[in-house]
């Protein structure tokens, strides 16, 4: 698995940006750290509404995010609503990964139907994150 981490580190160009969305500060920190260890710079949002605003601002500034990792269960706008909303943006074109303990088949299928590219179950480690990044980047 260390080979996967090494491969992903060579795939991620300097300045590659990921948006991490979760209402748990601990999870935001853990996912951000894993992505930073792979070479991403990260920004965070505490719910889908705030994240959607960040995505829209980034698109308007012509500095879009290169990947999004979003929890499902959040206040104001959950991950499913956020995923669906960003897929409707005309210039949005980034891998979208749902992250959740709700990793049963129904939630995975629902997320994929809404446009998610993959699903990261909690708990996770760097090797699993690297494998998912490698999969959605190809």
C-alpha cells in the first residue's frame, strides 16, 4: 500500500486544492491532514451551504477546487444536497467523494446517482484515502 501513497504523491501537482466539508472539526482535521500528506492544499467548510458558496466563489475567481471530500450528515445542507447542487454548476468539473459512516449500499448508490465519484467510509486511514484519490484521478 505504501506504493499507492507514493504514486499518488507524484500525481498531485503543487497547488492542487481540495475542499473538505464536515461538521466535525476532528474529521475536518483528519481528512485535511491525510490529503495534505498526499500533496493537496486544503480548505474546509462546516456544511454544504458554506461549501457551495466556496465552490461558487472559486469558480468565479477561475480558481476551482481540484477535488471535494464531503460528509453526508451535516446541518443546513447535507452532503447529498451539496453533491447535487455542485453538479448543477456549469463550470464544475472536479472529483467529488462522499465521506461517511453511513456506508450502506443505499447511501453509496444514492451518492453515486447524485454525481459523486466515490465513497470514503469512516473510519479511514491514509492508504484508503490514497487509493480513492488514485481511483478518481484516473
